[in-house]
C-alpha cells in the first residue's frame, strides 16, 4: 500500500473508531459532483477560471506596490504551468488557489522574499 493510502486508511479507521467525537457526513454522490463542480461553477459565474490538467512549474508572487512585477510591468504575480502535452503556459494572477496534495506542494518552487523586502 502506498503512503497516501496508508494515511487515508489510518485516518478513516480513526474517524470510524471515534465517530462520537466527529460530526461525520458521507457524500451522497461523487466528490466531484457534490463539491468541485458547484465550486467551479461559482468561480466561473464570478468571472474566474479553473484550469485543470496542468502541472505547476512555479508561482511568482506579486511585487510590492510601486515595484514592477515579474513581467517587468504589472506588479501582478505569475503562475508558470505545463500542459499534459508539454506546452509551457504563463498566467498573470492576482490570486492563486492551489488544489494539490501535500507531497506535490513541496515540489512547486515558490520564492520567499528576504526579510525586510516584503
């Protein structure tokens, strides 16, 4: 069994053994149908986009106000991603919401500003 499956099995076993300590609700349908599809619909209705099927190569945070951003102009952040076909895509971003597992998260380079530079 892989590490993720072992962790999930241990967590499920703990929850089931301590049901009185949790308010557990089982999803009536798939997680995609009940959680992600409505969420993606609300984001789209508000003018946002959810892009799947891409591997994040890097996240470049926005520059401080008054400083040029990574693109030299906007001061906005950027996300660099690669499609399944290997095509590199660059997106300007005000906000980035990452839906990824813990292990994958540690493989995404996110620059951290030095103290005092914000």
